[in-house]
């Protein structure tokens, strides 16, 4: 049966690449701003924040490569397409994000346990300004990227969106740490780095788990499967849905449906109804890449038909 795509490969890649280019430009600007502010103001949390922003540039490049490869058409060696390569990109991003978080947390702990009195120096006001700018910009980038990821159903782009959110959280921690340090509690600056680390590790774990689910043919949520069944039952001639299987394949969905029909109808009529179910599922659910429909007669023993 023919395939139906909710988003064409060209639209998918065009949207992902546009968002990725914007992301790279913003992250380069912010990483330089925060690095400069961290050095001048003497804020360890702000310098850690700058490193995080810089790592997002590399992460976005991984997204661009993953999206580009996943958009390749099916070939002889890969008859089902290359969508799972985007999951590989998401897993790489999750590992990068986790490593970044560990590095930030380690540096914070190192400063808190250091015997060097300069390790807990009070940061300058410039660090506060840079943190406030970063919070605003990164939260806007998170919303912008998340909207695009949902629009084209891209796991890698969604992972990149959470990179922006983790950077916003990182900057919130930096702001609190710097402010606390200026109010007489300098230990809050490195402590903020440790808290930031925990937020980043949680985001990395969620991204990695989602990518793994899409790599191991996990089924769609139960409510989606039930909704599909009700959609199929709207088709004239379908008496029941005997079985409905779904599996996630990267950002797309494969569906296998067994429908029950009157055993006395002709083969042509059964085929026509199966085609209607096929088209209805692929048109109603844009993320469905392919739907296979099998027809069962409405009797317990098909061999008893004379």
C-alpha cells in the first residue's frame, strides 16, 4: 500500500536546519558574552555557564547531521528508511549533555572544597547582567525550538530544545549564585553549579530514554492506539478491530491492523474497505509512515466457508 507522509522530507529538513542555524548563532553570542562576563566579574558559575552554551553549538551540529541523514530516502540496504539515525543523534546529544553537567558539577564541588580563599571570591555585577540576558534569550530559544520540534516531530530537535532549557536553568542557578555571593554568601556561586548539574542530568536521562524507546520498536501510548481503533470502526463495513499493533520507528509510526468483515462480501469489496482504512489512518495521523491492513472473515473457522 502507498505511504503517506505528514511532513515531506524537504519541509522536515528545511525547518530543522533553519532552527539549527539560529541556535548556533545565539549560542555563539551567549557563550562569548558569558565567558567574558565570568572572567571580568570573577564568577565560576558564569564561566561554567559559558562552557555549557559553547557545548550546545556542537550539539546543534550533531542535530543537523542526524536530521540530514534521517531524511535520506529508503534504499536497497535500508528499505524502511533512515529515520532511526535521528534517534542515534538524540542519544549522542544526551551523552554530551550528561558529560557537560558532570563537568559543571565537578567544578562546583572542587571550588567548595578548595582551601584557596580566592576560590569563593565574590563575583562582580556584570555576571548578574549576563545571567539575566542568558535566562531570557535561552528560554525564548527553548520555546522556539520546541515548537518547531513538535511541528515536524523531531526527537533530535526536541533534544536540542532541552539543551536550551537546561542552559536557561543553568543561568538561573548562576544568577542566584552570583546574587547570593554578592549578598554575603560566596559559597552559593559554586553551589549553584552543583544544582545546575542535577537539572542537566535529569534532562539528559529523559532525552536518552526517549531515543531508546524509539529504537526498540516501542508501541504508541494506549490512548493513541484506542483512538486509532475508534477511527477504524468509523469505516463502513468494518465490524470490529481484531488486533492493532503500533511501533515507533524514529520519529514515525508503523501500524498493523486486523479488521473483521462480513465473510459473504467479494474480494474486491474487502480490498476496497481495507484501502479506505489504510488511507484514513495515514491521513488522520500524520506521523504514521505506513499502515498495513489485514481482513478477517466474521466466522471462527474460515475453512468452513463453502
